[in-house]
C-alpha cells in the first residue's frame, strides 16, 4: 500500500490469539488502507496500545494473559481510543459487561467480514467527528454552546473532555461522557432510547437500543448517591431518560 499523502492512514490494533482470524482480518483491513498492528494476548495489547496510540482497537474477549475485559477496563482509565470487542459467546451478560467497561461496540463470532468492516468505518467516523468538534471547541448538537456545562454541582468541560461533580473528577468512558454531556445540554428534556442511539452512535448503528440502558446504569453508579434512586439521570417511565434540572 502506498500513502499518497492526501489522507492520514488510520492505525488499528488487532488483538486475538487465533492466528487464522489475525491473518484474515489483517488482510481485509489492509485492503481498506488501514495500518494494522497485531497482538496475541492481553499483555501485548496493553503494551502496543500505549506505545502505538492506535485510532481503534479490535479486541477479542478470550485472549490469554489478560482477558479482553480486563484490557478494556485498564485502557479506559488511560485513553479514549474506541474499542470494538469480539467474542465467541453470544450471552447478553458478556455484551453488557463489555459495554459497561467502556467498549464502543461488541460483535459475536462468527461474523461477516463486510459487517465488521462497516462497523470499523462507522466507529472511526464517530470518533473522528467527536475529536474534530472537541478540538474546534464546539459541539455537534448545538452551535452556540460555550463548551462547559454546569448544573447541580456537575461540570462537564466538552473541549477538555473532563467531568466532575462537586469538584471531584468523574471517571467516564467516552460514550458515558457523550451521553451525560448530551443530556445535560438538554436538561429537563426527555429522550427515548432510539433518539439517544441516533445522537451518540448515528443512523448506521445496528445494535440494540438497550445499549443506552447499560450506559445509563454505569453512569448512575458513578454520579448518584443512591443509583437505585437516581436524582440526576432520571427514568421517565414509558418514555425515556432525562437529566433532571
């Protein structure tokens, strides 16, 4: 492949202990002009994620040394790189765990190569759009925002991608940050799950809208005094969710 200099080549870290899957995905990703870095276990995945700073990580759950779940948990405390998880297990609990740890998407094996490539492109588009809006100091949903949202002791700094409650930093995954920021920006307004999926994942997302429930529960554990009786991210029964102003 030859880089013509007209566009930056995205770097993808591919983590799997199945050599056949590594070879197959590497071949197909390189056909689409991605630069692919390989790792065969969780330890290598952490090392290469830290040294190579990839634009996207495709991470198998069942890798040796450290599981994909553990790798995802560690990286989420260090960087905001999008993570697309792969698993041979289709159990809903695994999907929920992956999303709660901060994965951006979750695909079960066996999968179609075309589907995976489409999800890679969609995930990179969303990530790059968010980075552009953040670096430009503006928000994609409202043109007139200052960049810092404040309400009820919360402060969400969109340009710096930081959030705090009563001065204490909140450890949010990228999607949790986007969801909290969006609901704070429209505080008091109720959104159904499908609206939130469209705003955060885009029209091309083909996962379940219940993904929103997973992220809401995770955010509540981090911001509410009693997650079972939320005061900030409130459920409006029969409708959806809102940030209660």
